[in-house]
C-alpha cells in the first residue's frame, strides 16, 4: 500500500491523503477496445496515456479481421473465376500466386495502419508509451522506467491463439493466425485443426486459392455453436468445393516438419489413421494475455487464467476495468469497441449503472456467411424459453436468384406474442442482413414491425420482411379468415 503514490497517509484529523493522479485514464493495450477508450477519452477532455508493447491496432488489424477478410476476398474472386459459367461467362482456372495474394493482404494492413499509429494518437492528445510494462501498485503502472498514475486503468491486452499440447505440433512449425499471413510459399496441402469460425473461414479460403485442405476436429460437426441445420448449409458448400473433414477425431501426434507432415488421428473407436500435408494451422481456442502485467501488485484477481470482473467490467480493483478479449465472453472486435463505450461512460460520466448489452451479433465469413443474434433455436429449447420459429429460404428471394446465390435461409425466433428474440441467417451477405434484426431485438420490436416496414425491391434484405411475414400469416387461421369475410362482406372462397 505504501508504494502507491495515490495512497499516502496524512496526519491528525486529515486521515488518508490521496495524491492527485497524473492521468484520468491509462489504457494498457492498443487493440480495438483500448484504442476506442484512448481516442474517446481524449476527445471528451480526459488526460489519457496508452501503453502498447507490440503493435498498435491489435489482433484485428495485424492477425485477425483485416487480413482474414482480405484473404477471403481474393479467394472469392478466384472461386468466381472458376465458376463464371454460372453467370453465363467463360469459366477458367485462375493462376494463383499465394505470395502475391499475401502481399495484397499486407498492403491492406499498411493502408489501415496509420489510423491506429502512435503518431495519430499523439495528435489526438494521447500520451503513447511503447514498451512492456506492469503494475507496481494498485494505482501505478510502470513502463520504460516511467510510473503512470491514473484515476482509472483499462486493461485491453487481448488474447492469443492457444497452442494445443499435441506431441510434435510445435516442432512441425504449426501456424496460427499470428503467423499464417506471413506465408509467402505455396501451400499444397493444409490441415486445419478446428472447424469453428476461424478454422472454417481459412479452410474454405485456402481451398479456393488452390490448396488441398483437410479439417480435423474433435467435435461431431462444423460450427458447433450454431444450429445444425444452418451449419449444414456451410458444411455442404465446403464439401462440394473439395474440403475434407475428419470429425470426432483426436490428434495423437504430428511428425515431420513444414513441407512434409504426417498427422496421426484417433477416431471414437480408437482406430488410428495417418493423413499427410505440407502445412498445419491451429484454429482451436484462444488464451487471454494476462502474463507479466503485475496483476497481483494491482490487486486484480485471476480465475483459471481469466481476469475476474463484474457485469460492469470492473476487476477486483474497482478503478481497473477490462475490455475486449481479455474480459472473457464474446471475443469480437465489435464487442471490444462496445466495452470501450461502457467503460468511458463509467470512468468519465460516472454512469456506474451502465452495463454491456446482452444483444451481441456475430458472423462467420464463410461462403455462404452465417450470422446470428440472440438465442438459437437449440438454445431456446434447451433453456426452456417459450418460442416460435419461422423460416424463409433465399431461393424465394428474387435478388438472390438474380445473383445466383440462393443457398441458405433465415430463421426468426420470437416469443409466443411475436416479440423478436433473435435470428440466424445463413446465406449471401448474412453479416450485413443481421443488422436489422439486431436493432429489432435491442428495441424489443415484434415481427409485425419488420413486416410492416417497406424494404427496397429487389434486395437480399427483403428476406427479413418475408420471414417476419410468416409470423403475421400464422394468425390467418380458417376461422379468422371466415370472421373477416363475414364482417367485411368479402366474396372470395
């Protein structure tokens, strides 16, 4: 306690004397959430310091959202070239140079990086400190020999890919999302460990760029967090494109080195089989970055490697908050940015009752995309939530037919009175289409609100109105139609 300059002792009747902190907010970690706190705090008039030990922009810019979606875009074009005959154009196989594709990825990162650079944030008034640091007291963080004191600290150190304890995996030069985009050599055959969102996205992208791809997972199916009927649409497309899947398979060992690998799989029955490849990507699990932060000195508790925080994002030290991946829960950039807004409201405006929203959308950027908000059909059933399910297929949407993208459907989840609880969409541009439903869920709207809203024709977004119409049509029972005919003197059958 005595080492903290914010916690001194005064004499006589003064009691505890608290020294004035140098900063209003000190942000630890320059990822998406940390940058929003830093920029937002400075814009609101707070004195803000930011500490980053590696690269500002975090996982999203350098290893996650930006590079993966850039790679997916190139893969989409390659796939469209091979199948141009679907649009009555000559199809031909593209000449894919993976090194050039990865250089394009790097170029997109370089184009965005100035927005997250130290220079820009210094121009905003943020005191940027590049270096590795740690807490030395509950109200003091030390970096490069400098001690930063603050009224509020925000830990935004993110997460990293977990390396699985598989014999031979590390020695084989296994890739993660942090090293994948550094590749400049050909990838003849890629094994992807994990069929969650990252694994599925990268498996399809590399397959479309010409690699043989095998996906291995202990789970019984792809995208296990999603309803099986939705995930099956993605699975079927990937299988049609040539991705091979090995489900309910554990990995006994990996032998060899990058370029010539052998992976031994063990099935549920105990039988072993060996598959060969040139590269292996680990896309199964993340680990919070909490090491070396001096959390003990700060009075911040950990539980199984996660920072303990309440539903307001406060740690066991009430002036230290967590945002983003390191907070646990949903690990999405948009959640980190949302967390940042919540923390700013509390740190600056003292709106301590504000909490993160429970309405969290997400999207897996395979082709077709799979997006969701709110409880799935499976979750509603397992949690005993009274609900109704309505579906509408993309092959009944005129714009989808015009674009030749008719795989998939939307599924609306409502309560018995029609209030929208959630939705899932598997199909073209699902990540964009889900936004309307996110607003509806956030505002407690009913299916009738979407059904009554005019949607431009022809658009893919009209599927939201069409699925909401299903709820409205449900009320048109034979007896209700008979009542309408009698009251209004209608003559139809």
